[in-house]
């Protein structure tokens, strides 16, 4: 009896192209074309796609096929479709918020703890501070100093003060100049910001809350001076210490075992 062979292997033992490659459906091809127009910038945020009739004629597909393509792009949050006589498809460009929301859901599903997310930030952010110190421009330094001054101006307002501190962290990563790391950190920030604000609200008015706020401001101002002096090693060392102190503050008590929570 001749032994059977795997479905994706040809008679001569080579991979069977017939089974290895799947021909995309027409709706997938249409979605791919429109997706490329969006991600390459040919279609902008808020642009309206042509009418269904125009797209059907352009692509030579049926109305159900076009609407299936629309559904694919809707699930990717690249378009939103309004039905009816005055309806149509509107373009939405990819955003870090979109990516952060999905990553957050995955982390929640995997029962990831806040401590785990904070550890990731402690690994990724400090090198950004060091890199920024080495390559910063005069304009970068001006933005950093303004951000610190803006945070100092609201230091007596716990809610607004912590938001200004969070914005400073984002600015350090942004000016570090690596887009991939910037996206990674922005995905973590939604989770960290939610936990930070909740912690500040719980501890509002306590000595611990005020101490944490003031320590944060001082660390931010010292970091700016290291960056001004182009001292990358000192900047990275300080920022790692600051983030570890922040981690200890946010994870004290039972919070360290808490599964990440997303904003509603």
C-alpha cells in the first residue's frame, strides 16, 4: 500500500504551490488597494471614498464584494461607513491610539500585570533619554524646558500636574527620534497613565502623593540639565532611576498584582 503524502507536498517531494499559496478573494484585493492608498498618504484623514457605484466601476467588482472589502477596512479602523442615501465611507489613518487599544486588550487577555508593563517601560525609556542628550537640538532643549515649566506651574493641582509629567515622558521618547520605540511606548502609556491617574486620585492630599509629585518634578528638571550638557550616560542613568522609583510608587500595596486595566 502506497503511503499517503502531505497535502502540501507534490509527487516529487517538493512543496505543492497549489496548496501552499491561496489566491486572495476579490474583496481582499480591493481592500489591499484602498489600504495602500491610506497608509501611503494618498488618502488623508477625513477624506471620503468615491461612491459605491464609482468604486464598483473602477474595480470591476460586484456590490457585495465591495461591501465585503469595506467590512475588512472597518475592522482595521481604516474607514467608517455610514449607510443610507447620504452615506459613504470616510478614511481614518492608522494611529498609535488604535494600536495601543488592541495591544492593551491582548495584555488584559493574557492577564498581564501592571508591574510587567512598568518593567517594559523601565527597559525601553532610559536609552531614549541618553540618545536625546547626545543628539538634541536647541529646539529640542527649548521644548523640554517649556514642558518642565508648564508642569511646575500646576504642581499644586494633582490631576493636571501628573498629566503634565506624563506628557514630559512622552516628549523625551518623541525627541529621542526612533519612531518604532515611540509607538511601543505610546502603546504602554495608555495603561500606565490610567494606573497613575487612579493612584493619584486614591492618594490625593496625602504626604505620599505630594512627595511623589515633587520628586517627579525634580527628576524631570535634572534630566533636562543632563540633556543640555549632552551627558548621555548621566541622562540614561537618572531616567532609569526615576522610572524605577515611579514603578515602586505605582505598585505599592496590591497594585503590583493587578491585571492591566484599559480606560473605557
